């Protein structure tokens, strides 16, 4: 049985488009273009008319996976 507490979303777990763009140090327009092209970090859009939100952990994972050394 899954632990229900693991499925809860806490305040701050989801970032706005502007917050995600600031973390990535890109323009929000770039983030929008990536979404349109199905590129970039994972996001959620709870309703078709709502803003896109970026899960903080998935954004961090995406950054790690796309960092070159």
C-alpha cells in the first residue's frame, strides 16, 4: 500500500513559469518555446486554461541530467 503522505503536494513544491525560468537563468519565453517543442524540463498544467507549473524536484533532476562537466 502506498503511503498517502508521499502523494501530497506542499506549498513550494510547484514553481511558476517565472520562478523556473529564474532558476534556469533563461527568459520565460524560452521556457514557453521549449514546452511547445516538447523539450525542456517536465511541467504540469492542471487545467487547459491554467498556467504551467514546474515540480521543484523534477526541475532539479532535469538540471542534473542536462549538466555537462
